[in-house]
């Protein structure tokens, strides 16, 4: 009987060791998984940030170019040239201005 009890206690001890080993492996795997996931998340966040910074720089350049184009379109010389060339307008002189008063 003692032989059976010693075998059973040895098996019980073996199962306890296996469970402890399994738990240790599970905890280590969980820690490794969490660290790896955090690193991947940080990498993806940094990549997205770089893309957004690049897009912002492109948009700022586009806004600058549009402002330059807008200022050239607002130019009085350009408007005068278009009025004279395309609309056949002539510059006015002070003698062309008449004051009309309605009573």
C-alpha cells in the first residue's frame, strides 16, 4: 500500500509541477505578447504621425502657392491689361467723369 501511496503522491507532485510550469510559461508568454503588441502599436503610431506631418507640409506648400497665385490674380496691372485687351476698355480721364444730380 505504501508503494501505491508513494506513486500517487509522486504523480500528484508531478501534476503540480506541470501546472506551475504551465502557469509560468503562460505568464512569460503574456508579458512577451504585451511588449510586442505595444512596440507594434508605437511603430504604427509613429508611421501615421510621419504621414500626417508630410501631408501637412504638402498642404502648407499648396496654401502658400495658392496665396501667391491669388495675389497675382488680384494685381491691378493684370486687371487693367485684361480690361484693355479682352474687354476693349480704355482708361478714363478726369474729363470723362460727369456728375449727375437728381432733384
